[in-house]
C-alpha cells in the first residue's frame, strides 16, 4: 500500500463533527498547547487499522507524514513505527529510534507522545545508557520533556526505577500541567510495583510538588493515607 493510498483513506474517513470535538479536546486554539493542530476526526481504532495496512512505508515516506499539520497523518506514522519496532532487526530499531528523536518537535501533542515514546524510546533504551532522557527532561520543548517521562514507563515495567526517579526530580517544579500529570502517573506506576520506593521519593517532596502531580501519584493509595498526604500530615 502506498503513501498516497493512506492519505486518500484518511481523507475518506474524515468526520467533521468529530474533528470539532477533537480540536477542542486537544487544545488547538491560539495560545493553547496544541495550537494549529488540524484534525480529520478519525478515531484511534480506525487509524490503527489503516496503519496495519501500510507497514511497508519507508522512513522517507513516513517523514512526509510526520511533518504534516494533520494530526491523524502524524499519528499514523507513529502507529506504523510502534507496530514495526519490536519486530525489527537491531539496526532497523536504531534507525527508527534516531528518526523518532530527529522528529520529536513534530510529535507535538500528548496522545502522540503517549502512544509512541514508551515503545520506541523506552524500548530502545531499555538495555542502553539513558542519559539522553535527562537531557530531554531539561528541554525547553514541552513534548521532549513528556517524551522523557513516558519513555521511562518501559523501564518501570521491568522494575528499573532509577531513571524515572531522576527525571521526576528534574521535573518536580515544572510549570506545565501536562508534565505534572505525566510525572504523577510515573510515580503511581512505580508505587504499584514498589510502594516503598514511591513513598521514599514522596517523603520531603510531596508538600512542595504541584498538587496535580501529587494527586496522580497517590491515586491508588488507601483513602486514609491519600487524605493524609493531601493534608500534609504524613
């Protein structure tokens, strides 16, 4: 299947009413985090189905999709990469990873990051040096910071917590709500696997961290403990 066929299928699947809903949901108005993002109004299952039909597209062809102003075109490219990555040879995984980081500025909404960063960036770095994530965490680009957080979920699944906690520390006082939520999720996922590790991190920090981050981090705590954290009485 060709790039043109994929683009034709995407346009044919467009839903104007759904697009209006998505434009609002993903904050695409002037001054919002998704400013300028254009939606066709296609739901994720339909996009995934189309992506599976176009796994043969080259990185050069995916480059054309990843720089598109159309959200679903960028998402389709990322879905193709996510599906291909675990089945690829090591040298091809390397190419996909480098392609991803080179185009990080186009992976510019939270759903695009969340869909792809754990599998591609986290999956690639699972057995490698992870210093690049600390660099991304200090980026001025919101989406590069979120990539650093979401990539660490892959390590957390393997009970490798060190990198995630380093990133959480670096982003503890970030000003953006999307980062507060992401770091809170990361801490919560650590707690699911090792509650003591999460609480050791929260100790001495929970009163200072953004409220949203704390709420997400303690979401699965027993009610009495959760209230104690929120009241600052731990």
